[in-house]
C-alpha cells in the first residue's frame, strides 16, 4: 500500500514544497493513485497508479505541450491542475497557489478548453453560452456584456453571436470553447485535445489563436496526440508514459537527442530495393504512403551514404534527407509502449 501523505507536502517528510521561481505551474513528486475493485466484501481493493513521481515546471508565458498515449496520465494531471482531483502525494502550484491547500485561489486563474462537443449548450446562442459561464465566475452587468462581445468578435464569431450553437461547424464550436475558457480572463489556459476531429483548415486557424494567447502573455498547456501541432505551437514539450515523465525539453532539443539518426524520404522505391534496404544494419523502413513516399530511418549504426547509393543506383530520383522530427523522437523514446493500454 502507498504510504499516506498530505497533499502539498514532500513525501519524504520534508514539509511543504515551495514552487519554482518564475514558474506558472510547478509540480513536484506528484503521485495520484486510484482504488480498484468494487465495494462489496471480498472485492479487490488494490491501487492503480495514474501518476508516479511527476516533476514539471511550466514558465509564465510559455506554450507547453503534454504528449503521451492513451492512459499515460495526461488527463489526470490536467484534472489536478484544475482542482477537480486532489494529489495523493506531492505538490502542485499554479502561480504560487497550492491546488490542494488553496483551490479557491487557483480556479479564477485557470481557463479550461475541451476538445469535441463537451461543455456547450446547443440550444443556446453563442452569446448566451458565454453569459452563462461568465456568471459562474461572478461576472455581471456591463462588464459581462462587454467581455462576451469582445471575445466573440476577437475569435471571429461576432456575426454569429446570436445564432444557436447547434448550427455551428466543428471549427466554430471550438472557437466558442476557447471564448468560454477565456471569458474570465485567466492567466493559465489548459487545452485538452483542442483540435480533435477538426478539419485541417480549422486546426490551422486554431493554432494561430494559441499563438495569440502566447502574445498576450498567457501560459498555455496543450494535451495532444498531434505531433505536428506540438512542434508548430509549443515552446517546450513533455513526453509522458505510464504516469512518468519520459523527457521534457524544446522540440529542437528532443530532436538533437536522436540527431545521430537521419531520415530519408524517397518516392516510388522498387519492391526489390526495399527488401535490400530492410537488410541493411540499423535501417528501419516505413512502408510507402498513398503518395508513394517511403520513409527510412537510419540509426547511428547505419550508413546513410549506402542507403542513398542503393536508391540512386536503382533509379530513384526523388530523395530528401532531414533530421528526425518530434514524431520520430516520440516513437524512439516511447516506442511500442504507447500501444499498450495502462490498467
């Protein structure tokens, strides 16, 4: 059994843990467990560990990506940051306030933006949705009306402010989600899979909105499975798997960790040549996509020049090489563990 520890304290018994200076979010030795089994007599009442010893700092004004497979602990961490869940042990501070000891001080400072269809009332208009959510934060009168109108205009929904949400496209709903999360002017914004299900045009527009949040000085935490999205908008990313941090750095720094590897992309590689490439040392071949592009990952034990010579000798004329991107880093560090479902 896990030794009981007061939330917001050092599990080693060292007393209260102070947040890191300059950090909007400071997480230390965070652990969260859940009881398993039913309530009936004789049922298994063991523990499942969702987070085990997480350490994480997010600087003020930073866009930080949280990446990991299903069951990695991303949602649990966001629920703790938003005071929905308490830590089992360790400490979490948001702008200097302990989420366990002082949740009332934390809640006005954070905005939560969900992906998908959750959290909106389809039979209400966009303006009515914002008025409802703003009233929960104690806003009223002219301040509420002005803030709602400003956000709807800023997010491109001004012309649809009095339309029912049930008529909105997926991209419009996501913009309204963002307006709802910003209506009380939070300093820290949690984006939970913000572009899930969006078409590419809407997703690109949403990334521009996140860039705007950074320009306003807000701190943004984004949970996502989209490697391209994380690489495009995040100042730093944290890879999490099975409740532990695998790595935390800028996308470029993570790429440098596996920079000894190279990525070769070739078009229309003959099947016989693919078989020969697969036999080369430390060369991983990703089957061609719908456009006929084959990706080859050449590890530190491989020979990129040998790969290129083989391709050119076989008549392949469309070739390019590059350093690995965030997706390759993710697969290298987490690997097939990301395909396993945590229990």
